[in-house]
């Protein structure tokens, strides 16, 4: 079982991946997956990244 901090790290990594693929289909895929994981913890992607830092 993953620790909640692990999910925050995954959200951050997906946000970085989305940045690398700006304007491509993979950007949407990565951001949607990041949002889905963050939402499981009641967070937005931005909130999840802030909590990791």
C-alpha cells in the first residue's frame, strides 16, 4: 500500500511530465491522471504539489 506522500510525489511527477508534453495529447493524459490522484486525497493538483514542498 502506498503512503499518501507517495501519491503527492506521483502527482508532482505527472505535472512535470505534462509540462514536457505541452500542447500534446500526453499533456492532457498526465494532468487528468494527476487530478484524479490528487482528488482521492481531497486536493487539487496545485494543492498536492504545495503540500509536497
